[in-house]
C-alpha cells in the first residue's frame, strides 16, 4: 500500500479524506509524518515496515488537528515531534475536560470507531529555533508558518526535492484558514504561501496532507491556485476554483467553502481584523463598524 514518490520517500493514502502518511527512509529506520488515519491502515503500515526490517525512529505532526496527530501502539514508542506552538496547542486541548466531546464532533461518526485515539497528540514541541528534525536520516527542514493552524509546518527534504506541505497545496482541499486563532487569517495565509514559494525552486514533488502527490509543475501551480482562492476571499470575489466546482474531488468541499465565508464574516464583525470585506464593496476599506452589515 506504500507507494514510492522519490528515492527513500513513500506515501500511504488513507481511505479517509485522501490523507497522506509520509514515510522517509533514514539510516536505521524511518520517520513517519502525519501517520493516519484508520486503525487497520496504521496496523498495515506497521506490518509493512516490520516485514521490510524498518523500525520507526521518529514521528512528526505537521499541525495540531486530530487527523495529523494519530499514532498506533504497533508503530512503537519512537519520539514524536511537532513545532513548539503546535505541541502547546494540542497539549492545552488534551488538558481540557471538554476535549473528548469536541473530538466526537470533529471525527465523522462513520469512522469514529476506527480511529485510534489513545495516543492522539502525544507530541513533543521542538524549540522555535529548530531548523531540522532531529533524527538520523536525510536533512528535513522545518518551515513553520501561520496559516491553516497554530504552529503549522511544512517539511522540505532538500536532497530528495520533496515538500511535505501539511494541509496546504492540495488539489482536493481549498485553503482552510485559521479563522479562529490567527492574528490575520488571510494575510497570514498569503505570507505562508510566499514562504513556500521561496523554496519551490528546489522542489520536484509536493505531498499534501490530503489529495494527490504533485510533480514539479504542480508546485507553483498549486501555490498560485491557493493564492488565487485566498485573494478572492480577501477581495470579496467568488473564487473560480475547481476544488469547489462540479469536478471537485470532495463534493462537500463547496459547503466547507461557504462555512468558511460565514466564519470570516463573523470574525470580521467581531473584531474587524479578518481583512475580509463583503462583496459589492469597493476596494477602499470601509470604516470598521461598516465592514459587515
Ligand atoms: Zn488535515
């Protein structure tokens, strides 16, 4: 079930939301990025690795959302990392007595029984100045930015020409902004895309958290597509985006888009900082109190 995307780098796609588990070959074992999602898939992955004599040496979660924080006992007890902000965010949630019920609302009921939760989110935060994942394998650069979630990180495996993008640069998912906690969800997202564009020249393969693995031509195309979507949100236009059109990979993505518009409008109304203006407004920023009717 593992498919190789470059020398020493493979991907296993989950049935849930085309989630990608990334397996990077190191000197004496592998690093797993965002292993998921269903119990049977994680067991199959562990079996594959065991049969090929590859112990799990480390894990990394690109961001603190449930589908990127999973683990399974059969994968062993290797250290699991995330950014310091990502780890702090999930630690706070795990300490919240209401977390179980929140999780129950987030995990779709049809797969809830199949998602292993016991080891969810048990990651250590790497100090902010950490440039690379500490492990014995190819250098993996951590490119942290504020976009989809607190402490979201993309990973650049320079010597393999691979960008692991977390929940950005997907052909299936629209940009999902951190509407609730970002200082400025739209501008933060655009800044993150600029950051990824800065390394795009070294990238031959982009692996999104959900969706298809893209080749060299896809890296800039996906950055542009994400940027166009976010700019349309900012400018009050209607994004012409295939991910929410009739040929969308997920037919529910259009509903997600509508909900995102709604949340941005609510946030804008609340504090006037979301940078979003309702359609039919001219480009001049109206006074705060007038931003949303
Ligand atoms: Zn995700």
